[in-house]
């Protein structure tokens, strides 16, 4: 497989600095080398150039740094669409989770031109289903999934074109353990399916993943996996943008990625919210690389 690695060193969507160094940390942890060991060809497309907070205005405090985030999202969408046109695999390294607006929109635009459908598997502690009207913080990294479902600012909804990026029936959220009131309403309104940590505790990760994968593959041709490292418990991955206690344990996280690989449906992947400032000896980035390896077929036997 030919894998395009693209860094999006953006922390504009986050309320905390540091995730802009995530792509570098993941590269230092050896993501390219580990994927080559699994028989893949790696093309590193470098990083998208992004203006930092000190250079730009916050703008609307209900959607901070919206204009620059929208600009980056449009550029990222074009790049992921181009990778898909080549028949290659986009591997996007974040950066905060606002980057998903660009990656998903580009892949959705490619699918639309092919008259095909996209499913999205969203692995996260948070729903990221806020809009400027519901967000308690105004941080756009809490809005990307709402944006690709058609809710929120036009600047974000229009990335990749004005069309339905993904049908809510083909969206599954796994590992959720923190939702705002507005997000709960949008979940009820859209019908996106949410598998919380309580569901994982009760049913086990294998059963949850079987259900989630069935949902994102039902009638779809492509599946985008968006993995926020804060879905993992901070005792395992302390260096993340928004740590929340009670997350996935080591084996649960790996089994998620192993299940994705076994299903042989993943056509694009992004890893987001690695924050080296909060990390211990690049431990979280190294774990992120392990998870990527599992998604691409590394096994115990």
C-alpha cells in the first residue's frame, strides 16, 4: 500500500497549546519506519503551513480562530481528495481534532464524484458535536463532527463543497465519556450512534466494535477512521489535548485498531490531539504509532 503522511500542526481549535507539535512527535516516534516494516511505501508530504495564535485575531469567541481554521480545512480537503484520486491512503497527523473537518470533507468530495458513500468511525472521549451556539468554550476542536454533518458555521460546512459529507446513519462514535447538553440534543436529532465507555464496560470492546463497524460500512464504499488519542485513559496516554479519566485501556485501544484492520474497510485515517508538552518522554506519540501499526496489520502472531 502507498501511504501519504500529512502533518497538520494546528492548535487553533484547542483551548490549550502544544498539540501543534503532535505531527513532529509522531514522526519522531517512528511512524514511517514502523509502517515500512509492514510492507508499505511511505510518501511524507510534510506539514501544512498554519499561522499561529500570536499572528491572528481570535475573531468570534463562539468559534475562535474560525477564519484560519477554515482556510486550513479547505487546503487539507484538497490534499486528501488528491491522495484518494491517486488511489493512495491518506494518513493525517494532528494537531487538534478540528482538522477532521478538512480530511473528512476532502474524502467525502472524492466519494461524491465517484457517486459513492462514506462512513466515519469516530473514536474519542468527546462527541465533537458542538456548534458555536452550544459550545461552552468556543473551541472549534469540539465542532468538527457537527460541521461535517451539516451543522454550525457556513465557513466550516462549505469545506469541500456544500453537500452532505456523511449520512448520520453511517457515523459511529466509540469510547465517548464526556458530552455537553447541546451535543446530546444533536445526537438525538441526527441519530448518529454513540457507544460510550459504559457500553464498552457492559458489552466488551469486541461486541461494540462489531456493531460500530456494521454501522459505518452499511451501504458505504469508503470508511474514514478519526482517532483522538484522548479516547485512551490518561494513565496510558498522558500527553493529549483534553485528558479525561476513565478511558480505553491499552488492550481495548489496540483491539479497536485490530478490529478495523480485520474488517479490511479503512480507506483513510487520522490521529489527533497528541500534546508533547503534557507528555512523558514522547510516550503518548509512541503509543499512537503502535495503534497505527495495529490498524495496518501488526499482530502478536
